[in-house]
C-alpha cells in the first residue's frame, strides 16, 4: 500500500507536469498565431500597396536593375566595362585609357577598376560626364590634374563595377553597354 | 452492520484464520495458518485468499491479551500533541517493540473529569507485529486491528444507552466456554475465558468465577458493576444467574443468524453477523499510523489527480483548437505569399540604392560646378574627390595685385562653390589654406597665391 500511495504522488506529479506542459505549449501556440497574424497583416498591406503603386514600383525596379551589369561572370563584366569605356574614349578621340584591376574574389559580384586617362580638359570632362551613364560603374576616388599651360588634364579614376551574375542560357553573355552616341 | 471488508483475519494464540471476500457470508471455511508457520515466511503465503492483490481492506481480530491499555495523565486535548506524547511514551516504555509507536489508538478523558488524561490502547504482543508483517507481505496489510472485547464494546455502545457511564459485565456463553468481558465507563478493562464444567455443578462454578471476576473488577475500576449483559446460550445462563447476583441482568439478542464459525472462533459468534464483522470505529480499533497517514492524504491525492486530469482534457481541447487556428493562419499566409511575388524589402533596397546614387555628385558634375564657381583670377590645378567620404580636395592658384583682391577672390569662390554644390555648411575663407612659401611675384606686380581647400560635398 505504501508503494501504491507513493505511486499516487508520482502520478499526481506526472499528471500535473503534463497539464503545465500542455498549458505552456498552448502559450507557445498563441504566440505563434499572433506572430503569423501580424505577418499576414503586413503581407496584406504590402500586397495592397504593391497593387496600388505597381507601375511606379516597376519603374523603380527597372532603374535599380540598371545599377548592375548582367553578366555570366565578374571577369566578363570587367571586360565588358573596359570595352564600353574604350568605346567612350574612342568616340571622344581620346587615347585609350590605361586599366588596372584588382583581383576578383570568388563569389564576389563586384570588381575594382582603375582608369588612367589623359587628354584635353574639355574632352576629359565629356568623358567623365559620359561615364556617369554607365550606371553599373560606381566612382570611388577621382583625381584630376590640370596643366593649364598645355590645356591638358590627367585623370585617375578608381571605380567599382557592379555585376549581377546570371545563367548564360537565359540572358546574353554580356549586356551591351549604354549608348554613348549622345556624346 | 454492513461491511465493505475484503478480508477478515482472526488470530488466536495458536492459529490465524483468513476469511476470503464473501467467505464470511457463505459459511465457507477460512484458510488456516499456525503462528509458527507464519514465522517461516514466505512459504504458504500464496494460500492466502487475495494474495498479491493491492488495495485489500483487511480487518484483523487479535486476542484481547495482545492488546494493552494504559492511562497517562496529560493536560492537552489536542490530537497532534497527544499523538506525539504517546509515541514518545510507548517507545520509551517498550524499547523491545520498535513498531509500537505505529500501532495505538487513544481516547481522551472528558475535560470535566477529575484527572485529565488519555487512555491508550496498543499492541503489546510480538506476535501481532509478526502477523502484521506477514499480511503486509501478502498485500493484505490490515487496515483495522481490533479484539473481540472491543467489538463487543462497540456493539454494547449501540444497544446499551448508559454503557458510557456504567460498569458492565458481558457474559458470552458458547458451547463449553464462557467469555467474560468487563467494561468501565465504556472502556474495556479485562476479559476472561472460562471452560464450562460438566455436570450439575457447572453453574455454581461459573457463578463463583463470575463473583471472583467482579471482585477483581471492583479493584481495577474502583467502582461497582452496574449491569450484566448475557449473550449466547441465554436461556440456561439467565436462569442459573438470576437471583444469585445482586446486579440487573440484561439479555442481548443474537447478532447473527446462526452463522457457524470454527470451534476455536466461537468467541466471535456474538459479534459475527450474517455479513461478517463490520468496520470498527476509530476508538475501538487500531490503525497503523502509516496507513492512517496514507488515508489522510488519499482524498488530497485524488483531488489533485482529478483536477490535473480535467485540466489536461481542457488544455488539450484548447490545444487542438489553437492548432487548427494556426494551420488556418499558415494556409492564409501561404496564399498571401503566392500573391506577394515581390517583397517590399527588395523595393526598399532598390529605393535606398537609387536615393544614394541620386544624392551622390559625380566627378563630372563636381567639375562643372567648380568651373562655374571660379572667379576670373583663379585657376584649378588639381581636384581630388573621395566619393566614399564625400570629400573634395582642391588645389588652385589665385593671381591678384593686392591682398584685398586675393581675399575678395577667395570669398567669391567660397560663396559660389557653396551655392553651386548646395553645401549644407557654407565654405568660408577659414576653410582655405594658402601656402605663403610658394608665393610668386609676377613682373607686372601681380602675385600668384596657391591655395588648397577641403570640403564635404553631397
């Protein structure tokens, strides 16, 4: 009978522990429900917002996409950028720029590119203006030395090429550079 | 007397008789063990009816001599104090019986009586503890331990109005034996077992023994006997005693309906009803303290278990409901996620990037603003722009014929540049440094000053 009574205490303890555990579980579930509910409300609001401002948001996305060069690899992106820059310099009858690139880390979607260029001050200014149209290029540092006596300017630019890596089957290998004909 | 007992165990000086459930109603023979046999445990235990089953409600009837009563003077009437007092007293008085403090019951003397105190009944026979251990091992641990005298006392209390205030002798005549039980003010004093002699002188010898016992009673109880109750073979006994004792004789009706008990248990026939023996009250039985403790907590335990069980059922129901609710919400979320092809976070990121770019001044624009801000007398030598820190370092030369002209040129340039670049903090002359060491004096009397400037651009 003693062992039976002891068992009764044990049973009472086990049953109470179970009850408390279920209560705690319920509390967790209530928290989860509230959390999911909050997320759903936010999603609902976002959907309404997206529906109301769809066109504007699309144009923002398009503009944003221009900040990246869609390529298969960063190295190709660098070549593509160099090609576009050379085209720009050529169109302005400037001497070919000197490029130096930093080593590209695996998995990185950006690459550093240094450009050195010499020429008449007006053309250098036009070159700098034209390069702003290549939106995937982000300027980091720029140094312009002006030799007034010769009306020449020497330009050293440190830039970053922003790439978006894509599958070659879906997209062209290299996105064509922005037109420079305006210059 | 209705009974809810499973087993009745009756012990005599030589044997124990175990009545199985229902056995005491159907006149079935009890299982018998000799007391020597139970000391050689555990052999034969399986012969016990109900052996090994938990929760048996067993009554143990032991001989009157196995029980002892003592009176202790004690002022308090509080049960907890009396219990502790008696446990201490009994342990001290009977050190050879280690379990004695578990097997006792007591009755408190009325506060109005001369001497306040407590009368304690306790098991004093080693065999009783052995038997209790034997039954406990067979899962038949007795919940109540009583004696024939106490069973009679309980019966007399019910049928005799003044039993609590009188001295009573119960004469129970059974076949060739007579049992005498003496009670004083409702409490058992002593009992005797007499063999009834054969022949014509049997009643005289019985009368003699009764007289002797009454004398002993008077000495022990210090009061006179008020009543004699007779049970058993009443006709012959009442006839032989009437007129020979100066005490009223009262006849007790038989309790049972001719239940036949084994010959050596004939002393129980007077209290053995058709349904066996009823559960004795607390005053007329001893319950093991550990059992009493368990019984006291039993309702609490069951109440706790039931409350928790009900809570579990309620909580589980709530849990199921919450689960279905959560699943519904998750389904809604999945549907919303399907609709929501483009998270706002991406758009926010795009906006941030575009805003950052829009706020950034490209080198070409900076040069154009710089050109527009230049006074006639000033020429740019070098421009360094750090787009990460949005800072611009400028090196230029100003040609002036007088220091005031130089100052005016500098001020004009600072104002123009601040306006052109829409600077948050306007550039002042203080922000410009000029190198005196590099002063160049022209032939025409004009001086060229080389200045440098550092500004934060948008």
